[in-house]
C-alpha cells in the first residue's frame, strides 16, 4: 500500500458505522472495535510514522478538518485497522 500511495491517492473501503470511527476527533485510530465490515469509501492520501492519513467525505467539521489517521499493521487484523488494507484501488490511465 505504501508503494501505491507514493504514486497517487488510493481509494479504500473501511468500516465507518462504529462509535470508534464516528466519534473520531483527532489522533490515530488504533482499536479493534473499529471493525472490518467495509461500508464506506475514503481516500488514502499518505502516511506518517506508523499511521495512514486519509480523507473522509463528511466535510471539515468531522475529524481533523475532514481528515483522519489510522494505525498501520496490527497483529489482530490482517485487513488493517477499520479494514483499511482490504480493498485499495489505484486509478489507471
């Protein structure tokens, strides 16, 4: 996924119907309660030291001005936190 996002943003699906996600206000989501039942499309735009940076479509009043962070690689989920690694799509030209 790092190689893909180094070239361009990547469309991914996550589980967004949990309290963990819906109540996000800042920081890094790193909670197995976020789930992996994919139900919401977001844009993976980059990464930091141990976390993914994503853009949501819920406007600037949600999260960190419409953006949020999810922890990379957790042993409890091969699909990643909130399922972020389960369904990445990269545009082709």
